[in-house]
C-alpha cells in the first residue's frame, strides 16, 4: 500500500498496512455493491485509507483495540462509495473475483462449490444481483463480508431468526435459479 504525502511512524504504518491487508476485500465488495463499478470501488477503499492515514490514525488504533474496526471501515467505505457513486455516471461491471459467490443448505462451503461447479463467476454474480434485496443483502453480508448471523442482525436491526430465514430462503432461490440456468 503506497501512501504519498503522508508521514507515519513505523508502528502506525505497520498497523495501517495490517488493517489494509485484513479488510481491503470486504471493503472493496461493500463499495462495489454501491458503485457497481470496479474502479470506483477501488477508489473508495483507497480514499478511506488515505483519509485514515492523514487524520484518523488515533481512531484506528482505538477501534482496533475495541474490536469495532470492521464496522468503522465498512461504514466509512460505504459513505465514500455513495459519494463517488453520486458523482460518477452509472456504469455496470461484474467482478470476476470468485469471492463474489454466495451459498446454501448443508454447509456454506458445499453450497458454494455446488453453485460454482455449475456456473461461472459472472453468471453467479448476475443471478445474485437478480434476487430481492432482502435476500441479496444477507447473502452478500454473510458470504462476501463474512459476517456472522449475529453481526448481520445487529447491523440490519433484525432478529437472528429473521437473518437465518433470509439466508435459507436466499440460498434456496439461488439453487432454483441455478437449476433454471442449466
């Protein structure tokens, strides 16, 4: 990670690089879900880290100690992506990253394997984007952002049982749509 015009001591730089490596993918997918553009999503992530390096290193240190860092970073990138999205014209790209897959039934891993064996990543992303937002969002949060059911419930202000039901129904819809494609 290259930050020009930012002076950091070795400890701050090491912490920022560690946080970047750990959260950049989740932040990218959060930004992409808003901008629907790979370049804009990457810009949003970089802008957040640049802003942190310039003005908010103390916040980063405090939140990493309190285990609230993931929520802070996702909120920051979400807001930045919204701002970028409002400024940019609407362009649509589909990520090629296999991490954009979603899942169901026996276990999350076997569900993802089952879907990915039958469909390529682009087709899978297209199917996921066709789902209703209540299913698409929880699938995204669970499989891409790797949030637990409890974390999703807290973020979306839902009961854990509602999140579990949405995940199950979303997985079932994905399997149904996959079967229609074949």
